C-alpha cells in the first residue's frame, strides 16, 4: 500500500532476466520424398515383440507330430455361434497361443478340446476335434480329460495337503487305492516337472491353500502333469499372478513344451510372443489369422490383426 507521502517510481527500463537461446529450428524438406530410417538390426536368435518391446525367446524350428486336429469346429450356445468353423493343428513340442479380445471365442475353443463345453446345457458343436486321429467323442470323457488336461485361470488347489493334491489324479486312475509309498515317486516327479518340488519338499503334508498364488498355480500344473497328459490346456494361467510368478510360469511352459503339446489362452500379447510358437488370432468367433509368433506379431497379414496388435481395440 502506498501512502500520500510515498512516491511511486516506475523504472522505464527494468532489468530483464537472462534468456535461454531459442531451440533450433527443425525444417522438413518437402521437395523430395522423405527418407525412412531403418530399424536396428535384431540380435541373432531373437525377434521383435509387440509394441516395440524386445524379446529374448529363442527362435524355434517346426514342431513335432500333430497331436490334436481341430477341423471346421463350430460351437453354439443356444442360437449364438461362439466359434465359427475354426481349423487348427496342435503339435507336440509347440505352444499354440490363442489371442483376441474378450468374448471372441478363445476360451470356448479351449474348453471344447477336452469336452468341458458339454457341462453347459445349451452348448452344442459341429465339426470335428481329433486326438491322435481319434474323434474325441469316441474317447471316454474321463480318459480324454486325463490325456488332455486343463489348468484354469484361477489356481484351484483342493482343500487337502500338497501331496494329496498331486496324488489325487493318480488315485483316480486306479481301481485300488495305492499307498502313499507307491505314489510318492510319481508325486515328486510331477512337482519337479512343475518347478515346485524344491520349495515344498519338506512341507508335502502341509495344506495346499497356505501356498502363495504362484505356488498354487504350479501345484495345479503338477496335478495336471501327474495324470500323464499328452496335451496341456492353459486358460489365462498367469492373469492372477504377480510379475515374478508369471515369469516362473512362463519359463515352466517353455520347458514343458519339449514333451507336451500346449495350448494357452492369453490377453497378454507380450506373453503370447514370449511363449507362443504358433499364434491364432480370433475375433467374434472367427479365426482371423494363424502363423508363427514372429509372423503374426512382426508382419501380420490381416488388417484386423494389425489393429489388434497395435492396440486399436480389445
């Protein structure tokens, strides 16, 4: 506040703060076509991942024999056609990753491979699914689900001990109830294959529900492996897990594919690229594109696949 006795003096030329030099002017030449910069060369044995991220998965050759054949498969819930005339091979030594937005038919297709869709009263299917050349309708359903095992999205250990969770599948196969001593080497082998044995070797009698989420999921994988499957189905097996547990499960999948045919449903495109040898992109029940992970993620043929990989929808 200025009183009557004070004089307001205005400096006609006040000092100015030091100015930083302006940024350089960037000009774009329009009198000739622009030059497109080439991407850095990929490290031998690796490939580019979706959205520009890098991937360290080794390049893979062709898979082994075809264990399952999906031939013109359609699945209906009432009048709604959830899967539309899909044909795909499932080969031993390969991971087939099913990708696509929610509601596109991925899980329905997966559950059809061991006839779980039959548990829905309104479901019916057309076309054929064959396991080693035999139509799955001609295989007794319990036998089919032993040979084509399923690991679900949420870990679902039984409310019993770690040992009994794995032994359950073995006990169900026999007419007589085998002793714990007889079952032990098979339980240990399944836990080792699932990468869990070292962590629970001294706690096999402890309740399985005390395990962490990642350990519970590996226990469920061990339970599936104990049945001696030829094909392993995995429905979003890492969606409820932290990044560390996810990495462990992904490493396990890469190990298991050496002896199994694996089909995995995932919304995680980076995961599909890391673990998938073959990738099938589905949209509204249709199989839009099928090919190697490198081809589908690096050079998709269908425009809808390109849009999905780039994140335009889904």
